[in-house]
C-alpha cells in the first residue's frame, strides 16, 4: 500500500502544472453532485396533464463521476479548441413522493458511455486555464421503486395496504453544457445536464395489467419521458 501511495504521489508531482498550449491533451476525472429539485426523476407528460402539487416530494442530490479524454486540434493564440470524449458518466440518486394514502421511494442509477463533445480553452498562464465545453452522450436510467398504497376503512370494509416493487428503464441522449477552471492538475466547475429520457418496455410482460394500462396511457399521452435535468457542481483532476 505504501509503494502504491508513493507511485501516485510521484505521478502527481510530475504533472503538477498546467500543460502549455498544444501539449494539453489528456485524461480528466470529475466528481460531482447534481441538484435537480423536486421534479428530478418524475414523469414528464408535457403540457397534456398538470401534475397535482399536493404531494410532498423528497429528493437527495445525485452523486456521480465522469471520465473523459481531450485532443486539441487548434491553438490560435491563447485559445485552444479540442475534441472531447466522455467515456463514462455515472450518477446515483434517491427520491420519493408522499401523499395521504400513498408512499413511493425510488433509487435511480444513470449510466452513460461514449459521448462526443468539444472544448474551448482559454490559457490564463502556464498554471491556470478556463474551459467551456459541450457533450452529448447516450444515457440509460434504471429506477427501482417501492410503492405502498393504503385504502382507508369504509363502513364494514377494513383498511388495506398494498406494497409493490418495480424496475423501470429509460433511454435517450443527455446534453452536458459546462465550464471549468483549472489550476495545475486540479479542476473545478459547474455543468447543466439536459436529460429527458424515453421510458422503455425492457423486461416487461406483454399481458400484465400494469403494461396494459401503460400502453393505454401511451396511446393517449404519447411517449412519456423521465425528467432527469439537473445542475451539477464538480471537482476533479485533469492529467
């Protein structure tokens, strides 16, 4: 373990400067926290239906990481333009919704790979640089949901409680628009993720009651989507 620590420390020491223009190709790691508000993870029906505001939404930030590589193709003056590949982006979040008679708790994993993009860099000096970037990347969201619905007693009919578990998938393209400040090998910044992913019927049974109702809803509402838009703050490294 001590030897591994020394190797990592030596690597940081050799790279502890912002590379000069034209030699700034490299690998990036970002660790981020995404804030999407109460609408994160919910179904987006567009303007067809107005969702009730009576429920109490509970949301935890989406924690994640991303890995990318950049290759500079133009370096006019103090500016650089690079092609970027976001190889991997992974985020995890928990959210839920409560009403008087129901409770829904969900865990969501969003997995993204192989996203092309472009970066514009302004070199402040040999140690500092500022990046503006845009990526578009295929995204898969997996949501595991536990639901509990309580029917109150009515006359001689006792109260009932029904619990269900379900896994849903959504797929589409995510856009990341962001800015980063770099000092030596360190970077920090913000980015906005635009992600409304279409629900998929992966793993569903054609003859289940749930899927029959889903097909009926789609025939009326069109293809509904999962809203995963969020604002992310990150720190990381650029080697």
